[in-house]
C-alpha cells in the first residue's frame, strides 16, 4: 500500500486508500460523456446535495476516477469509468445522544461496541439524527475532537446488521486502524441464517460492483472490485429449509456477504433487498430483518500492538428467527379399531382448538355423487357399484370385498392416494398458517405403508400417533347399537386391520375411551396440554444445543481451524 510519512515519522495511509475504503463506489453507465459534477448530481445517494456542493467536494480532493485522484469537476466521464466519491458533510455539528451504547471494551484509544440491528452507523441524507455516532458522542465526548460526521468510524455495518464494531477514540488510533483495515489485518467473522443448505465449507470470490439497473444495490459484476467471502456451515435443518453459517470477510465491499450468498443461491433470511427468491408454499420466511450478525472481531491494538479478540452472541431476534425457521408443525395421527370412538376423540380435539381432518369424512365426500371415487368406479365397472342417486354403493363394495379376492386391494389403490393427498393438503395449509399442532383421523395408519413412509420423511415434520383404546365388549356393543353391525361384520372388518393390542402398542400415546364422553374430553384436554408442552420443550432444547455449539465453535475470527 502506498504510504506517506508525518513530521513525527508515523506511517499513514494515503487519501486514495481512505477514499477506496469509505467512498460511494459506482461505474458510469450513461452512453455519452458527462461532466463529473453533473454525473454525481444524478446519483440517487447524492440527491440531497446541490451541484455547487458536489463541485466543491471534488475540488477538496474527495473523488477518484479509475483509481486516481480527480479535483476537476468539469472532467468528462465516459461510460464504464469507475467513480469513488466521499459525499460532503451536510452540517458540521452533531448533537450527542444519551441513548445507551453496549460497550464490550474501551480504553483511551479504542472502543468495541455491540451495534443493535435497526441503527444506522453515521448520518446520511436519509438518516441525519439518532445514529450510532450520536450515541457514541454521548458516551465518548472526546470523539468530537476528530470532527466531521463520522468521528471514530473506521468500518461500518449495514443498518439492519447487528454485532461488533471497532471505534477509534483517538486520532492516532483512527489513522492506524484505517491502515490496518486496508491491509486486511482486522479479522471479522459473521453469523448468518440463509435459505437452503450450502456445502459444508466454501467461498465466493466474485467481484462486486454497483448494480447496473438498481443504484441502491450491489451485484456480482465483471467490472466490480475484488471480493472474497469464506464460509463454514454450522447447522442445516433436516428438511433443507435453512442453514446457519459462519462467514469470514477477506475484503470489505458494500453488502458483500448479502451479495455473495445470493449469488451462490443461498440468500439471507429476511433480506428484502437481495433475498427475493420464490418461497416454498408451505413455509414463509420468518425473519424481521436480514439475519446477519457481526459475531467475532480480532485485531492488534493500534497503539500498544496487543492482540485482542472479542465475541458477541446474536440478539434475541436472530435466535427467534432460527427457532421459527426450525419449527415444523406436529402432526397428530388418530387411529384405532372400528367403534373405539375416534370421531368423538376428533370432536374433543377440535373443542380444544386443534384443527382436525377425518378420513371417514373425506371418503364420504369421494363416494358422493360426482365424487372422485364414484367417477373412477363408474369408468372401470360401469354402474355395478353405483347407487341410484349416483353415489357409491357401500353394500355392493362390501359384498365384492368379501367374495372377490384382490378387490379390496384394488379399491384401496383408488381410495388411499386420494385420501392421502387430501390429508397432506390439510397439514400443509395449517403449517403455512403457523400452527404448532393439527390432527388427522386415519383408521388404517399402520396398515398403509405409504402413510408410514411419509411420516418418517424429514419433509413431513414430527408425527405423533395417538391410539384410541376401548375395551372389546364396549366397542362391540357400540358397533351393534349405533351402526347395526352383526358379529360377522365386525369380525370381517376387524380382520382387515391390525389387532387392537398390536395397534395400541405401536402408538406413541393411547387415550382410553372405555368410559363416558366427559372422561374422554378430560383425557383429550390433558393430552393437548402435554403435547404443547412437549413441543415447546423440544424447541427449547434444540435452541440451547445450537447456542452451546456456537460457544464451543473452533472456527475463530481469523478463519482458522484451531
């Protein structure tokens, strides 16, 4: 790096280096040559300044053209030329704010602070008051001695990025830290929640420059500046929705992590500017802001040379976003033998505020005139299984299943996929609504291999099977009195299912329905309370485990594996 010597022999960075680190960086896109001052006036970020003020800033040496200082505001700028410009100060006095500042470390020369998300670092045309600078002036009045609108600022974080920032409290520290940042001697590691699952380790070295169409955005572009971002994946959700990354910046381009991760196909959760990718129908991005946090910071003290390292855990909204992104709705499957009281159990669940779905109700809809099963049976068998009103004749089906080997399997091949698809839509809709629990009554859950396979797939989310138990004499009495089934009918239909004892043994929970309706309702209320408690405890354990993993993560702020 080019340097110059002060009278006292202290090595300082050239103004060119400072401009390249701090300036507004863009590439001229107009087809015809344009005066520099006019071109600056056309930039959206400089709209608040008059042309005369921009001209004076150029005359004051606050501009580079193609990497070289330019003090001529009338210079003709051609398409493709790169401009770096420091906007002039709009006012010279900053009023200190007494809002709190989270200080991790301070001495006579430097401070390390934890910037909250939502706070702009220094005044700009869109935010002239209540920035981090105003708060720092209230906490460290000596900063006013440095003058300007950015006293002590040697690097920046985006407004909605939280985490550690290094502040120079003295002029000697400021000058040395600017040099160290330009020389890449300050090491920064960030945490980010991103969409999808990147490779376990990776990097992006694509150049970054101003977006050719949108001036408020940066983009990967061949004419951009050198940029290098390295990452390590710390966690990936089983369903592939999101990942937690540690990222090290080797360069300090504007929006670097956000641009590079979008380019790699893993945009940050909550990034409204760079994360606008199609969202899965069953899941909405839960982040209130871009999920980026400056986690670790290490450097040599600018005056003493002491090696310093700091770490700052992410704020609550970061962890809450991780928890919501990780959350999958629990699917409660109700099963049991005929006559056990599954429908009554379903109604009791609904009374407790749990959304419910019934296989029997769906089959009834499919069997109705014009229903999908009625239509398929008519196409395959004519009117053989169709009643006079156009619905499916259950008596004809029952007779065929008893007398014709293979017919039941054929019928199930028609009915089960339709019922399963309806059940999946029900679960997906309730999960998209953000619910934690929904219940579906599935009499043949264990007998249907396809359903069991889906339950074990990560994309399905957690599944709990609750069996409804009823003593056989009570169950048989209900079937005879309510449905009019004969002992032969009960025996035949029971033979198509697992035995009651085997079915209950395979369930995660069993609800006894041998008593009164009030007994069932009380048991249901207790079950729902217990499931919600179990869901909350499972989420809490997962989050604590992830936080503990971060505390012990060996990937240090210099990007090295310890």
